[in-house]
């Protein structure tokens, strides 16, 4: 498994350019905010400028399907355990620090 992380500036618009009610659409990701601003210019709802947002991206590339399945199972377990209270974890003999 390979993991790539990058801090970027997203040029953002909306799927519905008349009312802006259908959710966001990414026009592109840029390393410089000025480039994102230019890409979003005039691309927003009713011809307004789209927005520019700083975001942290994470991309995971799996080398095998088995590796993907193992990562999914690990994420599901972590999600399930995060819903337990400290008392419930103690009753199961688990420690909160075991699953960070």
C-alpha cells in the first residue's frame, strides 16, 4: 500500500449553476491559491466566482485486492470500536489506546 498526501487549493463550484442546490463540484486542485482563484473565476452560481478552499488530500493506492480488503476490515473495526464508551470497552477487556 502506498499513501500520498498533499495540501492543495481546490477551485469549487456547484452542480446546479442556477440555484446552487445540488452540491459542490471540484473544478481542479492547485498548489497555488492564485491559480485556483483564476480557475474558479465566473464559474459559480449565476456567473459568480466559485470558491477556493484549502484542503488536505489523501490518496491510497493498493497493490493487491487482499491488501484493500484488509484495510477495509481494519477501518470497519476502528469505526465500530469508536462507538463504544470507555465502560463498554472495559467490559470487553479493551483499552482505548489499543485502537488509535
